[in-house]
């Protein structure tokens, strides 16, 4: 059962279409796994629709409908992507992971690897694969960090995070997530600024890793 949800502010911004691509991807993935937040977004979208009904209409350009339909036809259906055991990536993640798979997982630290996902906005989205019992080096943040657990679980000072749980941190937080010993953990992490590591070696290799 999901214990850590996306904040109401982020859900409202997502429903209004105001999030950058990476953050929107993470919220969409959480919403796909969380009935509670899915209802919240549906209600927010319904309210937005009611407000639009009162707005003055704008004329469509010629052939607008045909253009939209042609673009939809050009989008391939995403294939299932296994991420560990019998778990599968939630639907919003599948196309991104498929496009990024060719680059392969890159080592970040002992037992920790990353796969950077193709997003076009200022934030960076990456899948992070952590071995059982491994630790992410202690760090704080230069901006916002959103983390969603895709499979497995980890712990830090804020509790235990399992599949579907979301952590939302900023520069006021210092933490060191530690994976539980029973299984590998895969997370989706979205950052809009570099992390700030306490370990001098991590700070040295940080530009190479792009984190």
C-alpha cells in the first residue's frame, strides 16, 4: 500500500499541464499506481474542464484535427519492459525506458547504476538501479528532487519507501537512502539541479556522471 504520495500542489500543476516533462513523467507514473492520487487528478481535471466551458472559444486552424490524428497514428505502442523479477515498468515509463535502453546502465557508485531517460525540458529524469543493501552517497540538493520507487524498497530518515511511494526533497534535506536487504530497488528520480554530495570523491566524479 502506498504511504508517500505526490503533494497536492504538484498534482494540481500536473492536472493543469504546467509541469516540465520529467516531473510530469514521474507524477504520471505515480498516478498510474495510486488510486487515491488518480481520483484527485480526475477531480482537478474535471474542475478545469468546467472552467474552460466558461471561457471564450478560440477558432481552430485549418486541418487542426487531421494534424493531431496523424501525429497520434505515428506514435508506436510501447512494448513491455522487464525491470527485475516479474515486475514491469508502469505504462507511462515504458516508451522512455525503451528509447534509453541502447545507452545502457552507467555506474554511479558501488551497487548503484543509472539510466538517463530522454526528456526535452530542464529537469533530468533517470532510472536508478540499486543492489540489495546498497546506499546512495549522502547528499543534499541544489533544487528539487523527486524520487519514485518502481520496484523494491529503500529507507532513509523519512521512512521506508516502496513501490509507488514518492519522496519530494529540496536543499533543506540531507539524506542517504539505503536499499533493504531483501531485493534490488529501482527508482525513477527527477532533478532540476545538480545534487550536492558530502563525499569528496563523489564531488570529483559528479561532472562525469551528470548528476
